[in-house]
C-alpha cells in the first residue's frame, strides 16, 4: 500500500494501533477487509490534511460521525476542509465516520470505540433515541465534548448544537407552499422520523400550514433514509392512492427519485420545496424541477461546531451560540460557494 506518512500519523488518524497499521500496509495476515478499508481511508484523509499537519498550534483530533446520504456527506466533507485553515489557534485534524445508513447499534458502537481510544471532540449527526443519548452522555462524562450537527439530541447532555433552526425552516417551507397552492394534498417526506431536526421541521411546517392554508392536507412519507430506491418505493405507496398532488416538501432528500415516481404516476406538483444545495438539487434547480431550496451554510455550521469544541478545551474565549440563517434559494441565486466559501 503506497503512502508517504509515518505509521504513527496513520494510527492517530484511523484510531488503529501502529502494529495493526504495519500489518495492513505490508499485506500481512490477520487483517480484516474492514480494517484495511479504515487504513486506506485514513491515508486519503491525511492527503487532504497535509497543510494542517504542517501548521503550528495545539492539535485537536475531532471525530465527525454522520448518518446521511453520500451526497450530503460529500458537502459536509467539502465544508470541513474549507474551514480547517481558518480555525485558530488550534490545528483541527478531522477523522470521518460517515455512512448512508448507520443503525442505532452501529452508532453506539462507533461512539464507544471513540470513547475507548480517546478524542478531543465529536461532531455528531445521529438519531435521537435513548441509546444514542446515553452514548453521548458517556462521552461528555469522559471529558469529550460532543456537538450535534444539523439534527439534535437535545436531552443528551451534548455540549452544543450547530446547524439551522429546523422548526423555523419548516415554517418557512409552509409559507412558500401556501403562496402557490391553497387546497389539495402536500406530500411531506422525511429520511427518518427519529432525526430530531426533521421532526422539528415537520412540526413547524404543519403548524404554520394550518395558519396559512388550512385547506391543505399533509400526507407523510417516512423513513426513506434519503436514498433513491427506498424513497421511490415509499413515495409510490402513498402517491398511488392520490389523484392529485398540489405540492411537495422534501425534508430528507431523494428528490430525483420523488419526481421520477410522481411523473410515472401522472402527478405534477405545482410547488416543490427541498433542503440543501447538494449536486443533485443544484441540477434540479437549473432544470426548473425544484422551485425553492432552503439552504444553510455548512461551512458556517462546521466553524461553529469546531469553535464550541475549542471553547470546551479553553482554546477559544467563548462558544459560538445561535443557529444558521435560512436562505431561500431559487434557480437565479444559487450561491457560488454552496457552503464551502
């Protein structure tokens, strides 16, 4: 396995022992495919962080643990690497654990591994369930600050939250939908109903829609994981029972699959509101297939997350409070930076 980094750096990046790294690099026996994959991933991360490795300052290893579709994970990774040179006086070295579907047991196992090997902080997007909340409390109890990102686990004892105001985002979506349609059925899609952020979006949307357009009915499509295949199947199961769809509020992504499915059923929503400016949504905006995208600057969110971890280590004067601004994006005003500027 070709590389140019000291074994101790690969060990620190991957969380594996130097002996395991040596066996993996030299193709020796008793190394699982999963372990080899972690070594490969650690080397790739080091290649992206070479500037950070040469920088001066206290080094903080921060674990970024995320359950989200690959398209959103890529946007998070871009934002992280963009803000790293701007974080001072610490030198942040991120370690990524990102999966499209990370069950509760897997999430707890990842957090337990981090607790065992040690970490300077964790940025976490995970399900808001008792087992995860308990794991977060265990990390904080060990002196490892945990900042929830994009979706929250409010009662877990986490150190801080970095992301948008999800309830306000839902209300904003309701305002936009009600300006276009006032009667009929609106499909509201969630990747998972145990992501606290999406749950808050739904609450805000339903409450505000009741005020703005009481004759609109909300039909739910839940637990899609934001993945195209599962999203298409679940949307079809609900939409095939409808003669018309006035609008769509997509909280969990999979928008190309949603639109393809509705078109196959002969349903054409008059208004479509989505979240996040990943590559897929930017393309759909350009094609006129999305009307509005609710956007928050991921670079701003990750800066806030890192600053809160630094404050916990007394490397910043105070944590950064507040939530990200919500921007309403249409095809004509897509930000050039898209969260990485």
